[in-house]
C-alpha cells in the first residue's frame, strides 16, 4: 500500500504564529493604543500568537473532545458536586490565568512586566489571539475579570480584602474563579421575573431558589441576583450577592449542582444548573441596586463577547486563506479562482472591521475608566452595538470558512465545526440578539449616548488629512448626518415601530461606525507611507455595508488586490475607486 504524502493537499494552520500571520492586528492596534504601548506589548503578542497556533490549539481540540464531567458524590456518598476536567483544560487555565494573567491585567500592576495596569486595548489585542486558539475558557476568564471589577467598584472593604487578591492572582494555586448567575427558568432576558429569594437571618443573607444556567460551574465565587423578602417586583427589587463555594469555617456552602448542560459548543467549559438551599450570600453594594450593579459586569462581558466574535472571524479567515492557498482545483490554486477571491476578500472586510470596532471600544473603555463622562456615554452605546453586530456577523463568517474547507470543514478533526458552534453562542448569552439591539435604543433614550457616538465619529472624520482618504470620506460625512437623523426619527416615533426596526438600525449604525474607524486607520497608514491597503478595505466595506451597493455593481478591486490585502502589502491609491 502506498502511503499518502503528508498533508495531501489538505493544508493546516497548526504551527502558524497567529500574530505574525495577521499584519493587520499590529497596524490596527497602533491606531487605538497609546504611543509606546504596542511596542511594549509586541513580545507578548508574538509569544501568544505562537502558542495560539500550536500548544493552545492542540489543547483546545482535546478539551473540546473531552468535556468536563460533574461528579455529584464521592466514594462515601458525600455530596461534593465536583467538576472533573480533562488535563488539557487545566493546562489552558494555567496559560490563560497564570502565564498571561488575563483576569489580573486590569487590576494589578506588573502583569507581563507592565509598569502599570495593562490598558484594556492591549488586553483585548492579547485576548483576541488567545481566543483564536481557545474560545470556551475565555468565559471563566472574563467572568473572573469582571467580578473583580464589580467587587472593587461596589463591594464592601471586607469582601474586597477577602476576594480580590485571589480573583486577580496569577499564581494558579491561589487563584479564585468567578461565575455569574442571572438566568432562571422564568427568563434570561426578563431578569426581573427572577424568583430566587434572599432572607436575612441573624445578620446573614440566605438564598433559596434555582439558577437555570451557570457557566464555569465549580467556580470559587458566584455573583448572583436574588430578591430580598418583601422587595418590589421586577429588576428594581433585586439585590446582588456573592455566593462563595466554601464558607468561612471551611464547610461547603448550601447549594447543589443539579446537572451539566449538553451544549452545542463551548464544550471545554462546564455550564450547569444550580439549586440554592439557604445558601449564604454576602450582599454586594447597595441592596436596592443589584441589577444596576450587575449591568456593569454584563457590559464588560458583552464587550468581551464582541472581542471573542472578532477573534472567531479572524481564525475563520485564516483557516479559509490557508486552505485556499494550499489546495487546488481545476488545475489552479483555489485562491486564484475569482469567486473564491471574492469570498476571501469579503471575509477580510468582516474580520478587519470587527477588530477595528472592538479595539475602538477597548480604548473608549480605557478613557471612560479614566473618568471621561463623554467616553462613558460612547461605551454605553457601543457595547450592545458590538454585541449585536459583531457576534451576528461571526456566525456567517464561520459558516463561510467551513464551506471553503469543503468536506473536511464538516469533519470534527478540523477546527471549523467548533468555530461555527462557538460563533452561535456569542449571539445568545449575555443578552440575545434582539435584547442587545433594544439596549442600543435604551442607551439612546435614557442617556442620549448616541449624541456622544455621533460626535466622536464626526471628530474622527475631522482629523483626516490624506487627500485620497479625504476624497472617500466626504460622502461618508453625509451618510453620518443621514444615519443620525434616521436614528433620531426612529427614537421619537412610534415605540412599537422603533423596536421592530432596531436590528436594522443597529446594522446601519455599526456599518457607519466601522466605516469611519477604517477611514481613520487608512489615514494613519497613508501618512506613515504604507500605501492605501486600508483605504481599499474602508471603501469596499463602505460600499457593501453602509451604502448597500448592488453586488452586481461592485468592481474587481477586491479580487485584483487580494494578495496585498491578505499579506499587508502595498495597494496604490489608483486601486481605490471613488464614488
Ligand atoms: C451555553 C450557555 C451558557 C450560559 N451561561 C450563563 C451564565 O453563566 N449565567 C447566566 O445567568 N446565564 C447564562 N446563560 C443564559 C443566557 O444568558 C440566556 O439563555 C439568554 O440571556 C437568553 O435568555 P432565555 O434563554 O431565557 O431566552 P428568552 O429570554 O426566553 O428569549 C427568547 C427569545 O426572545 C427574544 N426576546 C426577548 N425579549 C425580547 C424583546 N423585548 N423583543 C424581541 N425579542 C425578545 C430573545 O432575543 C430570544 O431570541 C447561558 C446560556 C447558554 C446557552
């Protein structure tokens, strides 16, 4: 029998450095990070890119195929509700929590040798690389990170001192992880319908009820919502509680884990159901503002979900490009077939615009955290916008990538099926698609957050200087005014119609925001003498998503310059066809 040659025209991304393979990440990051931070982050980005394409990718495949199991009882029949992980997942936890310190970056100085706390924009760029290797673990990482933020902001000193050192530890043995429990059988979107109650007894809060979804089962602490006895109905009556796994005397807290969910994806990380039986909970912050405080955690998680969706798109694109370049059909490399080139170009527009809006949001969060009320407003509206638009698009891009790998794309030995499954989750948890689209409207009606966003976009257009970029940007200004006035009209019109049109409005708003951001990056690249690659991306994105040009009227710019686009090469100004 003749042995097949290695790879047999079935190219793989395994072993690639995901940072080096993505010239856009470096340039995009420079547009949003503070001067000097990208250079400081460079060795870590490169190292993470190497790990993501090798060890992490292998571990992720193993952990996905061997999901955690729940062991309810020990050999003596004692209730333990312990999670047994595949060693691959434990190793990934070490990489994520300890070696890179993702959950600690925003809270401690000195992580990765950084002289201060690592800015969100750098954390997101690093996370973007990590998630290209492993998606599931980033939920526990993000919940631990955001729990530390919430406890720091709202928690009493006692809880701060007891839990923050563990939540932000980069030493694996002393790490404490967090989970976030909102969803009950009565509703995930309608959290105000929650039935879990809290009663105060001898100065201690005791929680009774169930939680229908809990990711990172087995966490050391849980931030949850429960209604103090006698409190009003709806979200206003919910208090926030920290439910620890272990009580101060070392005994188990009084809750049980009923079962783990059989999930479509994100299988490496356990999601299950909880029952509280007079579980001890420590009140966090103002007991009458539990839901408002929880939204702080939810918003950071929503942003993290947008970052993860952008990472899934980038990985999907990399898989598709690697396959198309290494496999042939009809006597040609797939990548040289015009229709394939068009698809790869379109996926690149999706992946790069998603990264731009995610890094923009991360930088905005840095500015908001520094006390800027203006940026607080911008991040308030951009967060649900990203959660809606980027997560939605990731499903399509992951599906396109599966299709491009052909039959192998449907086979579990390849990463595509996992990417498709994970991409769907982003649009469901932490607020499903409709719910986050409606939250964009809420941010506008309650905070007039859209005014800040439109103002920010306008001032970004004002800073453009390159003549070619200016040429393309002039009509975008008119679009900005048009989108702003349609948004305002929708808000002030009939409420039912506003809600019914909100996803369409978010599509338009996301397209406008991404177009302006891409133009800003294009301007910086042109001024740095790097040519007009990014302007080509901005302009083709603008045509397809903002101006909704009939696809039959599109030109051949994408298929002509695909290689320059993929490899970060130079594109001449003449390639960027005008209006
Ligand atoms: C794998 C996984 C892990 C999870 N982990 C956690 C966790 O750790 N902690 C946690 O608290 N939850 C968790 N969840 C739950 C998740 O957040 C909820 O499932 C989600 O918020 C939706 O809630 P629901 O399932 O009750 O759906 P519903 O609220 O019943 O929504 C059903 C549909 O109705 C739509 N809808 C709702 N309101 C409106 C409206 N006003 N207008 C139009 N459409 C609307 C929604 O968009 C959705 O499409 C997890 C879910 C999954 C799948």
